[in-house]
């Protein structure tokens, strides 16, 4: 296997830009991943791997024609993550279709990549059919988000849309939207019929915006110790997704 040694190599520059720049990722239709765990998930779920950089011997012979050996220092240069793994690879972005959503979680302005990745991982674990991103959410293809998904990025369906598109989406699919919010009008989420419904979760600092709340049929709250003011967004989303999926005959994604 050929070895690359220069930071000025076009492939090295390209992969570094994929890890560092959202606009560059989306313009080129690729994103950056690291580690044999994610590589195994990408292969398992049929992702199109476009290039691989190895700092050690490959774990298996792969069909990808663009593979090179590099020193660990060069791999660290390519990866924006601390403690880069022994393999960094790029993957073709695959758009998800917009078929009828089923169990749906709406996220508004979840800006922390780690939280977003954790939510996508949890959504996949709880058989949530669709995660909708609206507002200024972190980029799903940010390497920190990708790492936090632990491979769920390759199998969890998600869509990105503005509020007008979200309104049309809910209407077209006959879905009610409930917003997680601290207000006098909020009901215990366990008491709300979530059949054919979606739940919206906002950022920890700002919660859901008024324009998004205006789309909601009601507001829900997670019952908890009154001494606790709020939950981490990923934890709150996990609890709400459990309620959304509970008792609805959810089947594992295949």
C-alpha cells in the first residue's frame, strides 16, 4: 500500500477540509469518520467509502480503491478530533427519503455536536422513525456528531427543514406536534396520547421558539423533582422518545 507523507498532498488537504468545514463537506457531498468501529458500521450498512488513511495495518482487505498508509502524526493532522484513531476515512453523503415518518422527534437549535450525536444514537435504539432538525442545529456530519452516534448515522433516518416545511410535513402526514416546554399549559407527557404524534425538543439554554410552539397542538413536560430546573437536552430527548415509542409495537430497524 502506498504511503503518503506530505500535508500538501491533495487527498490529505481534502480530507482535512472535510473534517473542518461544514460548507466544504456539503459542497463535496462527503464527510469524515474515524476508527474501526465506525468503519465496521459503515461497511455493515452499505455506506459508500470514498477514501481511507491507515496509520496501522488494515483490519481487512477492502474494495475501496483509494487507500494509503500514513504516519500517526499525519492522521492527527487530518482529524479534528483529539486522540485520532488508527484509521480515518471519508464517506459519501446519502440523502434520506421523505416518506411517511411514523414516530418522529423534532429538534430545534440543538447546537452541541455531542448532544446531537447522542440523540441520533438514542433515536435509533428506541426505533424512532424520523428525526427532524430545524433552526440552527449542529451539523450531523460534524466529526464530533458522527463519533457520538456510534454508527447510528448510517442507519437513523433524519431530515432537515424550516418551520414552513415542518408545518406542511406534519399536515401531510396527519401528525400532531407536542412541544417540550416549561409552562402552566404543559401536561405530564405520560398523560398525552402520542399516537400519530411528534415531540419537539429545544436547546437547553433557550428551549423551543415561539414560532415552533405555535405549530404545536399542546405542550408536555417530564415530571421530575421540582428542585431540578432542567435536564440535558440529550437526556430529555431520550425520555421523551421512550414515551413516544412505548407500547406501539416498535420493531427494530433492519
